[in-house]
């Protein structure tokens, strides 16, 4: 099934989901006009991150587990950007 969330970033790192959500594929997209978003684990900072999601709908980042039988827990993906910035999360499970 296809699901989506809109996450509003806080002043510190914000989980990509407020609860445990297993997914086979996760797409992240930052709204146009917002700043870049740093992606990592719960320790993500502006200088310590795994990937940068640039602003705009054509710059989505896709996460897929290496084995199709595995799932990604979306709440373990953390986002850091401008407070009140919106990130769209599309996922399949």
C-alpha cells in the first residue's frame, strides 16, 4: 500500500515518522522554497549527517532496503533543517 506523511521539522532533529512504521521503500521530499535538510540518525547535526536533501520536488531521496524482504523503520530516519520546514514522506509497505 502507498501512504504519505507531512513532517514539520522542529528546532532539533525530527524523526521522519512519529511512530514505528516499517516500509519497503521511502521517498523524502522537501517543499520548494525551504532550505536543505540533513538526513541521518538521532545524532544528526548540521555538520554530522549521512545525506543532504536539497529543497524542491525534483530532488527526492529514495531509501530501499538491499533485500526486498526487509523493511526500513521510518522512525529511525531523522531530519534536520529549518524549524517549521515541511518534508513530505511517501512510503510503501
